[in-house]
């Protein structure tokens, strides 16, 4: 955990380097840490994930946590998460089912959508904009939410999001998951791959906010191992994100990359050798 003072220190460390931190407090799934500490957050008070969205007390808890987050992180965007929610507990929960009935919702996917939209109103009332993983599209989403495309096999996400007027950040598992294993072809596949889907209109392309590299730390034991997973992949992704497509040439990139490989070595950053 971080104390509030530690968060403030991180935010200012990033700010002087021109970086804004987007915090994520993932709800209603991936919330095992909360439901274990406060079992009343779950449907049967049993401490299991996800959060019960039929209870007013759960919604109040989420608002309270977000309020603390809003006060600590000055950037306008905050991530709600919304990914990989196991909604099966909601199917048999009398409170969740009552909520579905009262709001005349179709199913549990729409219940999650209602929850996300309710939270988004709270975000907006506090001057914040919402980002969520692409599952938040499933039961319908507000136009103002920004979608993180992560499920590489859900190739329709960018079409659907931009057709509906939603902005998208691209981080498909196919290219952008830096915690995934590498082989001798990973870097080239990333550099030469189509992270931006090729079937978008000019108007849809305007809604692409950028690209993102993802790394999840729970199975990465050391900082050096994390650096090894990130570099030099992050350099290839940065060039892809910030260079017009017609100027991206692998043969041109490679010699320039070698200079950065040397620089990383000098400053003591671990990296995967280009061939091993
Ligand atoms: C994710 O990797 N579950 C967003
Ligand atoms: Zn419930």
C-alpha cells in the first residue's frame, strides 16, 4: 500500500518529469482485496469478489475511495477498471436482482453498465473523466467514457467504440502486454504489427487517443526483472505511438535502437538482449 504522503511524493516525482499518473481502483471485479477486508461489500457477506452493486453501502464505499483518489491525483482521468468481472454471484443475489428489476435492466451485463454510468456521473461531478477496460462496452456505455482496448481477440472493440463516439486507448494483448514472455521475434512483431486496426475511417481515427504498454507486477519478483520485460519493447511502442505510420521502418529503427541499448546499459537499466 501507499500512504497518502507517498502518493503525493510519487505524483510530484512524475510531474517534474512531464508524466501524469492515471490511478486505477478496479471495481466491481478484481476487488478481492476490498471484499476480504470488508466482507459486507460482497453479495453474501462472504468476502468474495465482485462487489455487490445491489447495496447502497457498496456504492457509498466506492464513492468514498474515489473521492480520496480524486483529491490525491490531479490528472483529469481516472480508471474504473471494469474488466473480468465474474457476475455469477449477482445472478443469485436478491439485492442485485432487485436492482435489475427496479431499473428494468436486461441482465447482469446491463447491471454493470448501470454501475459504471453511476460512477461516471460521480467522476464528472468531481471534474474527472472515466477510462475503463473494454468490457465496460458490454451492457452499453456512455459516450463520454474512454475505452481501453486490451482483449486482443476482441477485434471489434475499436470499431464498436469509435462508431459509438467513444475515445479509445490501444493496448491489445497481442502486442502491448509487456509481462508476456518474449522471444527473438517479439520486438519486430510489435514494431511492424497493426496496433491501430486497418479498417477505420478518418473520423474514427480521430477518436484514438494513443497507445499504452501494460505490465502487471504480481509475478515479477524484482525491479531488474521488470526492466528486462519492459526494455527495449517500450522504445518500440513509443516510436509507434508518436511517429506517423508511413515513417515507421524497421530497418531504420534498428540502428537507432542500438544506440539506446547502449545508453540503457550505461545507466544500469536491465533489458532483454536483442537476440538470446
Ligand atoms: C486486464 O489485463 N485484465 C486489463
Ligand atoms: Zn449483490
